[in-house]
C-alpha cells in the first residue's frame, strides 16, 4: 500500500473537511464532482502512467457483479475501512490505481452498472460549500486532493493478499 499525503495545508484541509462528512455525503460529493468537473479530471486517472488499469478494472468488475445494495455497502466499507476481501484488495493498490478504481465506479454509476445517486438527491450545505471550494482549486491540486482522499481508504492487506 502506497500512501503519501501532501504537505499542502490547503489540500489537507479539504481532505479533512471531506472526511468529516458522513459516509453517504462523501459518496455523493464524489459523484457530484465527477459529474461537474470530472470531464477535466477523468483523463488524468486512466492516462496516468503508474495506474494499473487491469487491476482497477478487475476490482471494479468484482463490485459490478454485486447487487446494487451490496455495491453501496462496498463503497461505504471502503470509506469506513471495514475489513473485507475487497477492502483488503483495495488497500493493496497504489494510489493512482485507487483513483482509477473510483473513476470506474463513477462511470458505472453513469451507465447504471453501479448503484446511482438518486435523481432527486441534494448535497448538504456542508457538501455544497466544500464542492465550491474544490472547484476553485487548480487542476493539479484537485488531482492531489482526490488521490489523498481515496488513498487511505480500505484496509491493510493481509499476508498473501497481494494482487
């Protein structure tokens, strides 16, 4: 598991604010970010040279095969660091591959293969405020923020669980 949090205090503040939201608000915020500013961000995830797309796709496919309720629970479990097979597999990924995995989940939500956010869902006031601050960040800061947000999720892999 590779995880290095940036020393940038602005990014750290944004990550902390995001993590202070409840789990469903965190997931919704990620979805809204993908929908609103994802068009500029998404090329960075799949095109990143250090991302292992086959591994990210393999983990995504495991989630895709689950029922919608189970898919939602997997996402919640990753954020809450619940010890499960998928969480340990996720924990063994590199940071950029983790970011690619979440990008694939967002695409799956878009095409209906992953449980979508309800059409009438409204971001909380805290989430809206954070969303606005994230939109104001430079592109590279946004990528660093997303990487720092997704990297500590999941659990430590157990011996023999390497992908």
